C-alpha cells in the first residue's frame, strides 16, 4: 500500500512539473465538482445521470472564483460482452448565463468501452465520438482514453477502502470553419468506497489544449460523488 501512495505522489508532482509556471497568461485553473448517479436497470442495461459545475479559480493571471458553466448529462450503456459495452449520451451545457459572450451547447456522444483485468489493476480503453452543437458552430470531436484503477488494499475493493485511478486521453476537434485542433489530458484521482452504494473521488487533471496551434494549459481540481442505485 505504501508503494501505491508513493506512486500517486509522484504522479501528483509530475502534473506540476509538466506544466510551466502558473504565472503564464495561457494558464487557466478550474474547480469542478460533480454528482453522478448510476442505475442498473437490467444485467445488460445501465443508466447514468450527472450534474457538474465548472468554476474558475485562476484566470487572466489572477486568482478568482467565477462560475463558467453548469452541465447536465445522461448516458445509456448497453453491455454487449463480458468486458465490452456501447453507450449513447446527451449533455446540455449552460454557459451563456455565466459568460454573456458565450453560447450554450448540446452534446451528443457515441461510446465504445473495453475493460480487462490481467491482475489486480483494471484497465479500460474508451473511444468516443461527439457532436458539439451550439447556435453558431458544430464541432465533431474524436476521443481515445486509456485508464487504469487499482485498490490500495488487497486485490478487491471493499467498503471503507481507497483506490487510485489514472488516465490519459487524446482528442481531435474538427469544425467546418476552423482548423483541426488536438488536445491531450492527464488525470489522477484517489477514491474512497464509503459504503456499498457510494464512492467519493478527488483528483487532478492537466490538459494541453490546441497544442498543434497556440497551446493553452488548463488545470482542474476535480471531485465526484458517485451513487449507485
């Protein structure tokens, strides 16, 4: 368990080492809390509902607290094999009420997920295709993510025990009136199984956005409360 905590600490530090000084004008920091509810309708069909809030804590070379957006999302997940699933998602982002020059967005997502567990570490490969629809622009986004999670005590996660989640994701954004852009994301989280139906996860995420053009650095402090019905 000690070794796992050390690894988590190293990755925590790496996220800061990878990013240049926070004082740069291309750096933005966010707080992003989320509540997520999962419901297993049948052995093959699962639904998820979530609400999240994104708030600036660092913007334009200054510390500040300003709400950027609120998101409501739903996913319907169909299990097609023991370790494979497909899903369809819909999300609505309220941004115009918080930033007048911005627009609200409707997002539709098609997803394929594959999981495997050769040892006590579980790996996941996820592919997503998204249509991000706003009044002035439609963007098509292609996403590929590799994730791993591992319990910190033993080989199975029990109530009252912590676990770690690591992931990296590559993104391609395409729009008719814009040049293609690429993003890369790195995240690490530590979770805690509070009871048989509830988990709490907190962690860090570092993003390189539009790195093929003028790169922007984005840092997230994330927290998620997950309920399973």
